[in-house]
């Protein structure tokens, strides 16, 4: 199995203390915010461990997702109560109510920034969050005062973890069937998470995504298709190991090549300085699996005694492999985000090259001694449609809002208390909050590191 996976770096973020001492009136609110802080820190720590179990990642990430939603999935009635409960008395007079209704009518004609402080500050926009983007090398992090921004970026990071976990498992000297199944499962989970955050979450952010950021729909779509293609690599390895029909392997490889091609096309309109290295990876994978498909298709044609067509397919496969070799070397020298590996030196890569040369030599020999078929100038159309082994993303459902967020908890948030002081501390926090990079252990891919599904 090709475990020479290119991997873009994790997204880095600044620590968030969720300090609410100056605006919290009740200990219940303090406790929930403390739980949120702990859940966020626990999830960030887990990113450092690519060999943690997927079950643990699912549990820890679910804790965070269910708690962070309380900052932006706040019922309107609850928000109103929390905004006014600390400034109104329990027994308003009819006169004060009338005055309040007049003020509310005036507020409708104001922008959010012009409204009274009690209406302008909400839990959703109370904290600032910093996040780097996987393709932004050397660029400053994006900063948003939007809890949903933290939610979406963290979700993308969790999906990235699943891809890195798969790569780490695949880099083992010997791969057991249980490992292969977990790799396959993790890549499908990652695709499902990328799809959920692309289709249903990123569009809710108050500011449109920047081009080439991880919130860009084309970048997320590229991640989805790349995960599907890599999961199908596992399927191909299994089919080869179990000696399935050449036609089935060729069909799977052809579909996998198309996935990599479509992923690459998602980035063709983006800034090539930013996406160039990733595109080289996708292009070399596309060409490699095109060669793979032609190789097994040609082998199948020889079995069907169509030797001339077989030679032509295997010759084209060899040409595609040579183009792959060129792309591998270009990939190494291309600057950009992501781990740099030497795929053309990998045992899997060289093993396929030897197998291809053996099949081509056999086909040419059989044609010279037995069949004497004319070798056509163009290979026959590879009219193969894979009906088995195609990968679809595993649907991901965002966890429900934590039951810890009760109406009583929300009433403990007083946006009218010490607002001036809190504004000052908020600015100070933004200046001091440095992005903390996630330490990623190297995934060694060497000439001796051959992967076998057994």
C-alpha cells in the first residue's frame, strides 16, 4: 500500500482561557466555562499524539464540540434574560416598561455597534480566537471574535488528525489487517468531517472565508476527495494481496486516479505559490494510479489473449510511470506547506516498477513467440466501471449542545458588569495570545519501509 502520504501541517491556535471573572455573576457559569477551557486544552493536547485511539479522539472532540456550541447556539429568550437580568429590578413599574419599549424601538434603527452595550456584546463574539491555516506558510494567523470560528477550525483540525493517524499507522514496517481497516475507517471519517464542516458549518461564519484558507470551500472539497482517494488505496492493496481479478484492480485504480485528478482541479484557480506543493502530490498520485490501472488492464488483456492490446497498455503504463517519476522529483523541490518525502525511493513505488517491467516483458515475449499481434498505436479504451470497493465519506454528525448549558447557567453571564474593564483586558489578551504550534512527530518513509496487508 502506498503510505507515502503528503500531509499538510496541523492548524495552530492561541491558548484561550475563557476568563469570565469580570462578567460572571454566578458560579454555575464559571464552572461551564472552566469545563470548556479544559475540553479545548485536552483536545489540543491530543493532537500531539498520532497514535491515540480514534475512540479517544471521538470522545475528547465531542466534549469540546458540545460545550463550545453553548457560546453561539444561545436561545434568544435566554440571551434576553442574561442581558437584562442584572440591570433590571424584579418589579418594574409600568412607566419604566414603557420607557424601555421606546428605547427598544430606537435600537431597531441602529447598527449593532451603535446599540447599547447590553445588546452589542454576546457570548458568540465575546472572545477572540486565532488560527493558522494549513497552507499559509509564514502568513499571520486569522483572528476572529467569533466562537463559531473556533468551532469550525477545530473541526477541521480533528479531521486532519484522522488523516495523520492513518499515515502514522501505514508507516509501520508490517501492516496487519486490523491496522489496514483502521486506516480505511479513519480516512472515511476524515472525509465525512470535512464534508460536514464544508456543507453545514463554514457558511455560518460572520465573515466570508479567505481564499486558500481551510475555510475555502474548494480547499475543503480537495481534502474530501483526497481522503476518499487515499482510502481507496487501501482497498487496492487489499485486492492485490488477495489476488483479485486484474480487471477489478484496474477499475479501482482508474477511479482512484480520477479522484486525485478532481482534487487537483479544485486548486487550479488558487494561488499556486500557496497550493503548488499540494498540487504536485495530487498530480503524481493521479499519474501513478493511471499507470497502475493500465498495468493491470494490460495484464488482464494478456489473459484474454489480446496480446497486442496488452503490450500497448503496458507500454503506456510505463510511460505514465516515467511521468510520475518526474513529478516526484518536482514535488521534492516545490516549496509550500506539508511534509516532504521522497516517494520515488519508497519500496512500494519501486516494487510496482519491477512488477510493471516484468509484465511488459512477459507480454512482449508472448506476442513475439505465440500471438504475433500487431501493436496498435493507441491503447484500447479502458471501459471499466468499478462496482465494488468505492469509498464514500462516513457521515459525521455534530454532537448535540451540552446539557450543562441550562437557562440558570446563562443568567450568570452579565454583560453589563465591568464592561469597560473587560474591554481593556480583552485587548490585552489578544496582544499576548501567541499561537502555539502543534508538535508533529516525523512519519518516516524510507526505502526499507515496505507495507504489506496480511
